[in-house]
C-alpha cells in the first residue's frame, strides 16, 4: 500500500471517443516498470433480468488500461467471491495478485440497484474498504467509473479521474474539396460519445468551464472565427460578441463569470477579458507583439499568455491587480500553449529546444526546472487531467493526427489511435459532479 503511494505521478486511464461509429482505442505504449497486479472478480447480481453493463469488467479495464495496474483475466480466476467469507487469500497469492476487488449488485427501488464493493490487500489478508453506491440501471457505467476512482485513490493516494470526460475535434475528407469537422465529447473510455457540433468549417480551441457545465469554442461556420458558449445539459448555445478580425482562444475564469480571449479588433492580436454578466470588455495587453493563448491561474489572480514580445514565443504571467507582466519561460526558442495543474505549480507547454522538435514539456514553477515529456516531432495542444497526473496532447502518427498522453514524470505513455480522420484540439474536463 505505502509502496504504491510513492508513485505520485501515476497514470489515470484516459478515454477516447469515436468518429461516427468508430472508436478510439487506448493503446498503452509505456507503463511503470512493475504494474501492480489487481484482480476484479465478477460482481454477483441478485436480480432476474440481465444487466446492460458488466460493472466489474469496466472497473478491471479502467485499472488495467492505466499503465499503473495489471488486471487479472477473469478466466484465470479460481473463484468468484462476492463476500468476505468467500475470499481465500492463499488462492489469490498463488496467482500472484496483490489486491482483490469483489462486489455484489442487488435490486433497490424502482429502476435503481445497490452496488456493494470491497477492496482487499491480498498479502496482508486485510480489507481496505467497503463502500455502497446506488445507480440507475441505465447508469451502471457511471457507477463503474466511480468505483474505479475510489479504488485508484485508495491504492495510489491520488484522486481518480475515470469519471471525467474529454472533448476533441476530428476532421475527415469526403473528397478533395470537402472536409467535415466534428466536436466530440465522450467518457474516458470512448463510450457514450456524442457529437456536440458538426460543420464544414474548422472548429478550434474547445475549453471547459470550471464547473464542467459549459464549453466555449471557436467555430468558422459563418466563414469567420466566432466564439460560442454551449450549455451541455440543454444543448443551448450562445454567440459571444463578434468583432472584425480574430476572435479566438477562449479561456474560462475559475469562477465561471469571465472569459479571456484573443481579439484583433484594434489591429493587433491582444488579450481581452469579457465579463459574461455585464458584457463589459476589458483589454489586458497592449503591445506591438502578438499576444495570444490566455489561461487563468487556479486562484483567478493571474492571467498567463503566449507572446513573442521577447523575440520568440514564450509564456508570460500578468498579475491582474497590478497589471504587471513577467516572463515565465526562458529555456528553448519556443514555448507556447501553456496549461497549469490545479495546484498552480506545474506548467505544461509545447516546447522547442535544441532538437528543433515540438514536444510537450513541463516546468516546475517553484524550482524553475523544465523536463521534456515526449519524444515525437510535432506535439501540440496539451491538456492536463484534473488530478494533475497526466497530460493529454495531439500528435502525429504516420502523417495523421492522433491523441496521446503522458504522465507528468514521463514514465507512462499511451496513444489513442483512430481508424480514420485526424483528431486534434483535446481538452480534459474538470472533476464532474
């Protein structure tokens, strides 16, 4: 248990979504040196008609695809216990399992079921936790992700993010002249994917509100860039003030009341902040250089952005109270598209150094240390899991855009290849209620 908790930068399984009926496939390319063996026995079901989802199988897949755990194939299990008295630890030790998850599902009230699950340390012959969760029979996948989060946090000390979602943009060609763009949203594992927006024109820069209820993005559906806000629960969307020239790179403030963006309405790309309650627009930068890609500090007191005011693209921080600007990145000739972990300590970015490759890097803002996380040539659009352990990004595979992810310590990597089309512009959701 304590050994596991030392792996602070463990992977949280990432999900993918499908293009039309096609599904992104999580392909672990690099994990920790010795993934921890865990067995998830099939959960018993006391009802009559079959359930639509295999909850235990989803939990096992979540943990196994993380690159941090190695899930046991249930075909190799000697028994399927669902209560403590049925657990024979010697059997699980003989099969080299460190941890065991068991569970039972019972009809509850109406369409709901009650799921009781337990986690055991096989080597210590000790029960680590027992929990109950209620779920509708149509929401068993949510329950499975919740169980995975609980188990993951108990074993690693890191809050699980299996219940989160991502959005991303795909494009595919129907012929030489026509491309189709889609903004997708799905669970982490690619299930329940849906198309948020479909257009013949590009879709860029999707951004989650901090409460996970809304998306902001840029659409060219009117042939010019316009920022929209979409309410995910209702599907309703609204167009933000549209000005001549560039309207781009929306970024939500932590309180959800403001939107930072890039506008060129006065001639040069500058950072502005729009108050969504009053519609008051506040210009934040005024420089002959290009200022773009704003993002907020978690406490809402600072605004970070990319600028070439120093001669090359670098990341800067503005204190919103004083409007004082300081340069944050110095190493390398190019640092852009920054994102912060929720504790505000680590800054991820697209970095170009002496190798001249565009790679994902992370900088510790406390020590100033910068580490290169990826080894490909054209990486872009990093987005951080809400627990701060994994960076998702877009990259190239045989000339085609795919999604990939890497842990903040660089030890775990995985790809999400898609059968056809290009996928770009990923954005990871916050923790969802």
